[in-house]
């Protein structure tokens, strides 16, 4: 996944990528390596060409010489420059152009034109992001007294240390924070401004110059103080870094995967080894999350830009929480991906000649600028405990004409005596199913229905296994089967279980041994099934059995519907580690299944078991954190986790923030999948990655709750029960390791 969501986005990113190849930007990066004989930075020549592609003008209003594009559009362009490792302060220049265009300074036009044209670059002093103190600005006319931070007049004099500034050189503009009476504001200082004292420092990241910078009585006209808030500037700094970081994360993934496909050891491509596949799958998960974080923050900035009046405060909070999550993701995940890329490359990745270390250096530089993930996780925890939540919504403007009708239907369902039957009769229980069983609703209408049902207080019942069984019957069954099973199931009269897994066929489901022998009028089933949820109270089961023992492993399997009251079925409960018995062993001893309970063709059951309706349901959760995380926050604040009045240590706050960030990124991935369905585009790896990280997160939440209990954790609690129960999540339906292998093979193309 990239930040791009439209064909236009893809086209502009491709144009930048082609330009990068044409001018060989990596050659320019390497020209800045230690020991080079260059007397000047090599990137300025590239900036003018890059400017022609519109990157520095993208987010600037049209009336000020820009393209009036969205911040998201700029993020797409920056992402590609990160992927290509375009040298120089690209992000800082684009951001400075945007912020300058919002300032209203009399000196704005000349410098803005130079930034847009690529004639001048701009570096950003980011040390305050990691907690440094900003230079203090005073009013000299008041005898060096305090100036008014909201309405500075005349001129200011700023002095103080800005620390290490990536991309700065004397011929570069400087976007810097200043402290006016305890309030942070930002200024853009032109190249050559008197009082800027800089000392070049050998940079870890060869793609940009590095200088130690301080301000020494720098005179700043008050009208040059940018008319944007400190919070907005900080968030947009993180946003441009996150956009480029998304490109770096994806380059490291692509490079590792391509190498794993062709590098051979022990007579096989290393990408066929499970250990390598799992590293690549983890890199995919990180890359998807960083892209999601960058996209979400850019979207939040656009939302704030469009907000008016009282909406701005709420939109600003949305930017703040999104920025904190993005900063944490970049600081942690991009470095991890770059390290794993070198690990996959092996010895060649450790050479100076390979480009991998250049990307690792860039990732480490961002980590140094942003500060530790723990710092941001603590900030995320504090924001959420104040009640701030990222509000993720789908744009339903194209469906607003349907809302009145849908709202009326939802209210009628809410008022019905039997809500389930009303949901089934209206098609609102399964709107994604084709009529007459559902509505054949497209993705937009599905989300609209979900919103209105939630507004009306209607909760859909969970169909559980029926959610898999009935779509298969609808698509592959006979008219008689559809008539017999669909409506009664939707009405709640029929409950289903699944007879798939066997003692020797868990994740490797095609290894099943239950056999079906042809008899008069149908089939006789013989075998054993295991891990069957609700087999003891189910009415019917979907069952896979081998009808041709001589056929290849994935063939010769048929899909049956089994009446659970049939003679020859014995169900034995399996007690779980929680002490409960939801799962069962099911023994099939000469169980008769009539021909009219065979779904699809004989010996074609494997394909049926792996297919779903093309029009799958799309949905967005009500909370940006999910019910598990919301429950944990409520327990902490209510003192139910052993923490007095919800008080947490610093380490506990960081862990809580990490879990919140995971939850938020998971919901953003869900949103991207929904948008892909609405736009008719392939959501890519988002849904598969969501499953992998979702399991990990859902197990981590109760584990953290259990740890919070401390010594009180010796006693049984909701946390301990949830912790024990959720161990099944990484096993049931295919183990996490099997899913990681499948992701590496199917999404990344690594060999079997």
C-alpha cells in the first residue's frame, strides 16, 4: 500500500519515480559521502527539476503561485521522494512553502516564489520535537522585555541554540521555532540572515547536509512570525517526515523481497525458507502501518484546513492524535524495516556499495529528529485518557440522497418487536448478500446502513459460522438448498457449526482424512473432526470429506451439509484453558448424508471452502480503538485493573500508548480497505496485514491488563480470563505463522 488513493496520485508518483531514475539521484546522494571532494552541496541542481514536477507548489494556494492541491497530494509526492532517496531538504522546502503562503508576511512573495521554483531550499529545526528548548525572542525596545506572543510588534531579537539541523547550510532558508513569552511560534529565516551561526557537522545521513545552528540576536520583523499555530507546524513537520518515511519503509521491503526471490542457498531461493518469509511478512506489516499512519495524518491535516469556526478545535485534536501515532510509527518501524532489509541481504547488505545502508541512515536520522517511540506512546496515552479519539469516517456524500430512506428503515427495525426478523426481512441483516437474501448493496450503501443502524441503537446478531455457510449455499447451492436454509438461518431458527479441522488437519486443512463413501441415495461419512465451536448446540454443519482418496491432496474433497441430529454423530466437549467448553470433538460413524445435501460438484469442495461472495461485506467500527481497547481504558480509569484511581507509571503509560497506537492503525487499515472497496480498487495487503497485527494486538491488550493487576493478578479476573481465552486467536483459523507464510507467498510473491 502507498499513500496514493487515486489514479492521479499514482501518475504523479510514477512521474517522480521516472525522473529519479533519469537523473540517478542515488549518485547524487553518494556524492555527499565522507571524503568526497565536493565544495558545495550537489542537490540544488536537482531541486529546480523537481520543482518542475510541482512538488514545492503542490499545497500552496493557487492565488499565491501554487497548485492548490490537498496536503494528501503533497504527501503522495513526498512518499516517492523517500522511496527514491532524493537528496536535500525536499520535505522542509515543500513544508516551508506551504507555511509561508499562510503567513501573510509582506516579505512572503519573493521568498515563496524562490521556494516554489526550487531556487532556494529550506531546512527545518526539529529539535523541539524531541523536547529541546526553543530560542527566546524578546522585544529590544522594551529593554529586552517580553513580547506579546499573539500580537508581536516592531522587531524581535531571537537568541538560542537550535541544535543539529538536517539540511541546513548558509545558502538555505531556515524554518525555526522561537519562544515568545513562553509561547512557541515559528519563523522562516531567509538565507544569509544576520545572526544565524552555523557549524557544519559530518552527517549520519549522507543525503543531506548537517549543521549545528544557533541564533545570536537575530532580528525578526514581527510580521514575519508565521500566522499558524505551533501545534499545526509540529504536526505538519511530522506529516512530511512520515510521508517520506513511508517511501523508505516500502523501498526496504521491496529490496529485501526481490533479493530473496533470486538469491540461492542450499539449492533454493532464500525466499522459500520460512524464516526469511516471516521476516518479509513482518516488514510488510510495518510498511503498511507506516503508510496508513502517513495517509491518515495527511488526511487529518486536510480536514483541519477545511474546518471552520467551532469545528477547528475538534479538527486540531484529530491532527494532534494522528501526528503522535505517525511519529511513533516512523520512529520505531522504519528503522526496524531498514535493519531487516540488511539482514535479508546478508553480506551484500553490509557493504558500503549497496544502497541499503543509505536508507538505514535516513531512517536513523528521522528517529533522532522525532525522539523515541516511548515519548510519543506516552503522549498518545495522555491524549486518549483525556477523551481524544481519532474519528474515522467514510465520505458518503454520493449516498446522502439515500440516507432519509435508510434512516426510516433503521428506526422501524429499532421499534420492531423482533428486531432480528425485521433485519432479515428488510435485508439489513446481510445487505452485502444478493437479493432476495440481502440488498446487493455496494460498499457505500453498506457503510450508510451501518451508520444508521448504530444511530438507531440496532445491533446485528452475529451469524458466526452461518456467515460462511450461507454465502456458499447462495452462490453454489441449489434452489432447494437456498429455500431450505437461507431464510430460517437469517431468522435465527437454524444454528450452524463447521466440521473442517481434524486431528491431523489443522492449518493444513487439505490433509483431512474424513471419508465419504457412496451409498444408495447419498453418502456415508466416517471420521473425526475437532475444534468445532458450538457443535453441541448446532442444528446443521458444513463439512468437508474426501470422496476420492486417489485424487491429489487438494482435490477429491466434497462439501456437505450435515444434520447434527443424524444417527452416528457423537459430540464430546473439549475443555479449554479457560475452564469452559466451547469447542468439541465430533465423531462421524457411518453418518448418512443425502444427495440433496451436497453443495456444488462432487470432488470440488476445496474450491467452495476457499471462496466467498464477490460482494463481501465492508464495515467500519464505531470506535477508532475497538471494543477491547475501550474496555481497557474504562477499566483503568475505573480502578478495575489494580491501579489506584487509574494512576499509571511512566512505563505503563508508554505501553498503554503503544496499544492505543496499534488499535488506531488497525482501524485506519480497515478504513483504507473500505475505501478500496468503494473505489473498486484492490485494497492490496491491508486486509491481510490487519489480520496479522490484529491478532497480536487483541492478545496484547488483556496481557497488559493482567500485568497491571500486579500481585492482585494471583486471583482470577476478567483480565486473566480474557488473556487465557485470546491465546486461541493466533491458532484458530490458521496459525499466525501459517498466515505470515501465506502473506509472504501470495502478497509478496516469494516462492513456495
